């Protein structure tokens, strides 16, 4: 049986519904998996009209009964938004609804009803206005699954990165770079890169400071916290190198093909190179959860919402990667 992908609709005032529909016009997704949208049918129908799609919606009463047929979008309708919800505005109703879709998807995944979650973008301000003060998807998913050891991985055609810290102040991020955490993220990098289909991952670890500390001249975190984690990972049998100067490691990975993934120390250290190399096709993966979760690597794009011009390539790649990883994971577990 093909794995089931639960696609959360995201913030209805943004481009999420549009890019979901455009992405589901790609038959590759149906060849690998059974996609089911978790959202609001009225909003999805509005998006169908906006993008002039010939696809049709098929409401499913529960997750066990769906058509799984290319040309029909199965949707689990939570019916929690008005049909005339305005575009491009922060709206607490949209923020709360986006949270509800995630919560429903998590329950279904933990109950083994679906095999992976693919998320459309939410708006953090609307989320907070709707009574859910989380920094983003990653923290919501960790909260709902009571997961403490998790990380954000970003993938693109030329580069994969995984983060030791993400949505925290830069000053705090430096304090959070500790040996135990770096080692855990190296282990997650190895586990999830294998799920990308790479049998023997080559892992690079970026330094925190310029020139990876330059033997203590520019800080001692690289020598005291990062290097011991790399050494321990090597002793555990992982193919890992570092710490490597941050200004060269991405070139060595993306252009020289020396590594399959780079462990980065903070949010922008990983996001900037990924978005330079693949802004429209990057995929966000939350690693360490009890299930697979992929997502677009962009926001709600309010300025173009409702115009039918949103680029769906990141959503297409998120769906394709989620399906691919689910097939690898569940084939291995049988």
C-alpha cells in the first residue's frame, strides 16, 4: 500500500491553498503516495477557481475512505472558516484554523492513519492572534508530540543543512551550542539523510565562529563544544568532518560535492545558503519527530495571495520528498 500524506492547508489568507492545488496537478505525487488535504473545503474550492484548475474536490468523511485518484483532491473538511475570509490580512480565525489542521494531522499520524505530514505555510502573527503563541510549525509539532530532541533540516537540489538551533536570538543561539546537542544533531543528520536515499552519508559540521575559531583567537566554542561532538560521532561510526570554517563549508558541499549534509549552528547560517541556491524549490523537514514532516520553505506571501500567481515548486518538492521518505521509512520498517 502506498503511504498516505496528510497535507495541512496552512493560513487561508495566504498562498497555501493555491500552491497545494497546483502541486497536486503533478502525477508523480500520486504514483508514490495517497495525498489527503486537511483543511476547509470552501477555501480550497475558492483556490481551485482562482488558479483555474480542472481538478475536483472529493470530501472524505474519515481517513479510511478516500479515492486516491489523480485528478481528484481528497479533503478532510474541518469546516472552520467563512467562505469570504479576506486575503492578505492577519486574521485570528485563519491562525486558529491553521493550528487546528496541524493538530488533526498529528493525531491521525500518531494513530497510524497517515504516514507523513506536509504543511503549507502559516502566519505567525495570525497564529498568535488566534491564541496559539508558537514561533512556528516546528515548535507546534514538538509540543503536540512531546518531542524534545528535534531539529530543522532544509533540503535543496544542491545542498542539505540541519540546524543545532533555530528560532532563538543570536546571542542565545551561541549559548545553546553545546557538545550534547551538536552530537544529537549529527546523529539526526545521519538518520534522515539515509531516508533521502543516501546509503553512507558524508556529514560536515560548520563552525560557530569565523574560521571555526582560528585555534581560539575568535572564540573557544568550536574547540570546546563542537570538536568533541564530532570526535564522539566518529567513534560511533559516523562519517563526519568538522568543525569547518563556515565561509567555505557550503561551497565544499554544494559545489565540490564533498558532503551530503551540513550541520549548522544557527538559523541564518543554514537558511541563507539554502535560499540563495534554491529559494523556490527548498524543502523544510522537521527531524526527530515520531513521523515524517516536510514543508515548503517559504511563508504565506500575503502580497500575492488570491492572485493565482504563486510558485508551487517548493510545495511540489515537499510532497514528493515526503512521499519518498515515507516509502523508504515504511519499507525499511516492514
